[in-house]
């Protein structure tokens, strides 16, 4: 990108490449071979849930679903679902985190499909309908995550409840599909055993889903079941090279000061960096309050004019300092802290690795203070 297309005034901002989001979803759908539940929890991993849902062609009040729209959207709370509904979203929404029984009426009002596994909750959900109507829900089976759902070896206790109130879908969640293929295979087998134990208590049309981003990436064949649930890979937080994903987020900020530092002088809090030679330092108007983590102190690299410039000294709340001794730059120039500038990229995965952070943590923290700016060359 050239400086002329950057906004004229913002100190720091997040460019969101919606074309990259659409490309990544196409790649994941092709790899999985089944329709997708696109995870937009945590405000689409910090990218923007409403923004992403619109970009992917989900139906909204005045906009019908596109032909390649995802099967549905995945959230972790009813508040997240309410934000989508208030924006006019009419897509299927599945809340994959268990909710309290007292929240079931709100889920019903919002048209949200809850994840249920306790008999009393299934009965309570069925009672929400009028005239015998049963709104869709998905049965959660725990195959080893030990976080939520009925244990795979205890599902038979639910047979009568499922016969009376059949679920639309049934799912499980992998704990280490990107790290341990044997554990993924074991969970696959447990899920199959649970489905066999339930037998005809599940309707023939029940939608089965298990694959998250890691499972999609780790398989050599299509995802099993009816649906897949990618999250982090949609936003190019993991598996980018393997799956041919494109960088989605581009955190940018302006150079707001320049100074020369003599040999032996230090930079930033704690004097953790000392100049070994005459050094030109640029101060950039973003810090850990903008999602650029403190762990990147003396580790990170930013792009200025497509050239990598190392972060020197500690990252502060509102500013970072970088070494631009060999890089022409002036006050007002744009630095890319995460993302692409010209032919160079410091990807989300690379920045997370430099900071020794999970890319999940990095992504969800990017919208702490900076405004987002959607970029797209095409309509969904």
C-alpha cells in the first residue's frame, strides 16, 4: 500500500482486509469439503463480528444470503448473538458455550441454537416452544476436552430425552488437533462410539460436526460429518502457509517523533536497550493499550517503507521506539506493526511467535483502542 491511501489523521488504526477473510473461508471450505459454521465469537477474534458476517454473505434485514454464505455463525455468549441480531443479522447462530437455564428464554427470543447436554436443560429448552414447537439445539459431547458436554461414555443416559426432544446437531471439540494427531484420532473414535451408543435416539438428519481450524489443517481428507467450525484460521492467526491463507489484520500507526541517540545512551523504561553506535530512533504512536504487546519489547519488528525496523526498549502503553538508522523516514510516516507494507509482511503468526504469545490472545487484543477500517475491492 502507498501512503496516499492511509487516513489523514488517525494516530493508529487497524486495517481489516475483507477480501482476505473471504479468500480464507473459501480455502477452509474447500479443505473441509463441508459447509461451515464460521466462528465470530469475541467480536470475530477482534476483527469485527458484524463486519465479517456481512462480508461473508450472511443474511441481514435488507440483504439476502449469498450463494456461498456459511451455514451459520458461531458465538460464545448470548450478548454476542444479540449484537448480531441488533445489526439485523438473520443467519443461523449457534452458541457453543453452555448457557445457564435462566438464559434459555433469551436464547429462544434471539433465535439462537444453544449447546445443551444436561437432561433438565433439554427439557427446559423444549418447554420454551409454543404449540409443541421445538427450536433447534445442538447436543454437546465431551470426548476429552473436559470442559463442557456430556461424556462420550455416558451418553446413553440421554436417550429418552433425545427421543422426546431430538437435536438438530451433535458436536464435539478437539483439544490438541494441531499438536497431537493421535489425540485427534482418539477423540474421533470416542465421538463415533457416542453416536453409535445413541443410535436411533438421534434423527437420521442430525448434523454432526467436530473440526475446528486445527483439525481441518491436520487432516489429509475432508472433515467428517456435516459441518466444520473454523475460527482462528479465518483470520490468518494459524496455519497460513499450510492452507494458503492471506493476512487479514494490518495494525498501523504513525511516526510521531525522531531523535538521535549517542553510543551508551538508553531507550525507554528500565533502560533495557543501550545504543552501541550512533542510532536514529523513531517514536511510533501505538503501544500495549493498542494491542501491541509489551512482550514485544526488544523483540518486535515493524515495517516502515517496506523495511523491517527492530523495536528497541520496552513497549509502553501509548508508544514504541524503533531503530531507523538505515531507513529513510519522517514524522507522519506510517509504520505497520502487524501486517503488510509493500512486498514485506510481519504476519500475525510471526508477531505472536516473537512475543511468545498465542495468536488468539494477540488477535483479540488488537481492537482495545484503535478504530478498525474495512478494506475491500469487492462486494460479498
